[in-house]
C-alpha cells in the first residue's frame, strides 16, 4: 500500500478500506432484529454528521472551502455555511 502524500493522521489504512469495513458492520446492524442495533444506528448517524463537519473543516484548512464544496457537490458558500464553526 502506497501512503497518501497528504496523509497526516494516525490511521494507517486507506480510506476506501476503512469505508468497506464500516459498510460491512453497518449492514450487520441494519439487518439485525435487535432493537439495540436500531438505536445504535441512530447514534451512529448523529456521529457521522459530526465527523463530516470535522472532516470538512480539516480539509478546508489543509486545502480550501472550494475543495470541500467540489467533493460535496455544492457551492463554496453552502459548504462553509453548513460546516464552518
């Protein structure tokens, strides 16, 4: 695995690998009949929203709000309004 040159965090795996594992785990929760699995997904949904904001601000600081907007498929102003603190 070739390291990402912009890679500055402590995660040593590729984002696509992490996403695949997360999807597998989320699918397991989604197909469960256990009510706690549903509650867990609700909590994770909130947490993912918070993580999107953190990621957007981190990317904007390292690159620009235009970069964030391009990835999100929105305008720079909309991205800033949604995720800037």
